[in-house]
């Protein structure tokens, strides 16, 4: 009698294992993949909104150049080095940047975009109104008007 129950117990155990594997294959794994794609899409949407707000802030500051505080950087007595435009602090950024094989003279930039993992960079604008993303992990990149943030890559 004991020999007959041992294989049936093992068979029941294997059937339970196959049941759990089927559950994982049909429900848990697709749900996990869906959540991974959905979270990446939402993060990209937030990054795109931040990029658009930064461009609007820099455009407003570029139109109001004398009041931004170009004489800032602490050279005056207690003058702050920049000014808040929209959601971003805008600072004087008088550097020459090489992006895409061309030299650009920047005049303004946002404050650094930080998150809890690393500093992402900043958005700068040239005297001609061209936007340049200054990433600390990659080369500078020109941001055209129709720029869309990548949904599958970190950074901007």
C-alpha cells in the first residue's frame, strides 16, 4: 500500500507545481511586464513635462534678460545669482558649448536637475534661442522644438 501512495503524492506535488508555474506564466509575468512598461511610460511623461516647463521658463527669462540677474554669481552685495521663472531657477551661464560639432554661446541655464539617484544635468539656452541639454553622463545635445523624451533610456 505504501508504494502506491508515494507516486500519487509525488504526482500531486508535481501537479501543484505545474499549477503555480501556469499561474506565474499566465497572470504574474504579463502583469509584471505591463507594470514595467506603464511605469516607464509615466516616467517619460513626467520628464517631457519637465523639459517643456524648462523651455518655457528659459524662453521667458531670455525675453527678460536684464532682470534675470546676469550680474549675479555673488559679485553684488547680496544679489541672488539667478531668478525663479515658472518652476525653475534660471542662472547666467556664459559658456561656449560644443554640441553636434558646432559651437554654441550659451547665455542662460536652469538649475541642476537632481533626483535621488544622480544629478541629471541642466537645460541651457543660447543667444539665438537654441536649447541645449547639458548632461553629466553624455555629450551635450541640441533640443529641437519637437523633441520627445526617450521612454526607454535614462536621462533626457
